[in-house]
């Protein structure tokens, strides 16, 4: 059974290169779709790709920065006005339900309590404990990013494949563990050579690349400077709309 990975959004928080924010869709025939992260621009990005938001019943969040979870209020509202009936199940780090509802209330006062024809369910993951989530089993690994966002890398078992996703993080050996022997490792690489807390740069990733045992590594979440060096990179990079079949 093949798995299709669609980079609905591959950009950083500031839309480097005009790209949409983090939003990665996993699909496979006979298996429910799974969305990894849902940045603030995700509803637009999904519709740009002619992907019906109502087909997405499961979302997994790496951490609680707006460019990774801020699209959820719009996804929920779209379902409400489109008369969606399919449940929406969201798994994320501690505090996910509270943070999503706070964002929802700020954007659309009163909306979190509105009646809808579908339930929205929240689950919190526990570190390094595999947890079933709809069509997948997800294991979350704490990484090094803004602590208040509860950052995690995700190891996702989906339709017979293993897909690892770094979320946002600076280098940590936890990435070796989370991506060990994965079919695909989707890794953030915000910068080319600049160093900034909480994010990877390309030079650092190249230094550690030999320690990664994933069968394929694809870089995402790139800023303008990183994109300017795209033609000289040895590692594969994502773009909005890119599709990988595993």
C-alpha cells in the first residue's frame, strides 16, 4: 500500500518565498487522511490544492506556534458553515485544547461554544509513548524550540510506513531517535548558515546528516536566505504542492 505525502504548505512563519505555512497531508487508499500541523494559512492552501477540508478527520500538531496550529479555527469554522458532519480529531502537546480555544475566541468571539453538526475532539500526547490517533500511531519526542509551545518531533506509523517530522527545533540527538529507519524524515531547516535558538540551519544539518538513518530526508520550513541557496544544496527540499509517494 503506497502513501502519498503532500506538502500543502512548506514555508516558515513569515511566508518565505511566498509559501504557505506548515501543513503536510498524508493519504493512502482505504485509509483516512492525516494532517501534520495546520498553520494559519492552511485553509487557503488546502483549497488552492482542491483538497476538501471536510475529508480531513485527523490532525497531529508538533507544537503550539501559530504557523503550526493557527489554521485550526478556520478549519473548524469552514466545517461549520459547510455543514460538515465528520468528527475532527486533534492530537497535540499539553494545552492544545486550551490554546486552540483561546485563539478561536480571539479571532471569532463566541465561536468556540457555537453548536456544530460535528464534534471536535482533543487528545494530548505523552512523551515517547506510542498513541493511536485515527489511522495512525504517533509517538512524540520533546525537542528544542520555544518551551511555552511544547515542541515535539513526531514519529508517525501510517498505512505501513513510518514518517518522521521534526516540527521546529534546533539540533538535538532526539531527531536521530525519532527518525530512526523511517521511510521519510521531514526536517525543518529554517536557515542556511545563520544560527538562531530553536531552529536548524543547513550547515548544522549537513554536519549531522550521517547520523540519520531515515531512507529519505526532505527539508521544509525554509526562510528566504535558505531558499536563495536551493540550487546548491545536497539535500532534497520541499515546495508547496510537492508530492512524495512512498
